[in-house]
C-alpha cells in the first residue's frame, strides 16, 4: 500500500532539484556547495524559497538567545535541510529535523 505524501507536488519538485544537483556535482563536496547549487536550481525554476531562514526558540514562554536557521524554506511551507553525509543520514540528524519542524510551527 502506497503512502500519500503531504504536499506531494512540491515534494517531487524539491526531489527533482536535489537530484539535478546530485547528477551535476556527485558526492564529496561540503554542504555549502550543495546549498549554493540548490539555490541556483530553485531560482532557475522560479520556485519561491528562503535561505537560512531564522526561527525563534522559546522555552517556558521565554525567548532563547540562540535561534534555528533552516537551510531553506520552500513555498513558505516546506523546510529543506541539506546534509552531505557519506553512508546516509544519522538518527540524530533526523531528530534535529523533527525538532526544527516543531519549532517552525
């Protein structure tokens, strides 16, 4: 049984962008290089995005001094975190992304 994706069209569009970057650059670069290439692809496809979007973090109704910066927001609805990791994404990176989603609302 297939599971439906939330924001399916946008999700596939983002995957296409990332695959285009991977086809061109391959693996082995630092994250910042992939982020620059993703920004280029998003802009060239006229996809609305923000880069290094700041989110406040509150704790017990107190605004903390440190912020969370999402690598990208796409269409003001999707957070895209870029990871350049050999061997796959680690559990702590998944947990971090989940926390980012919670903080961003």
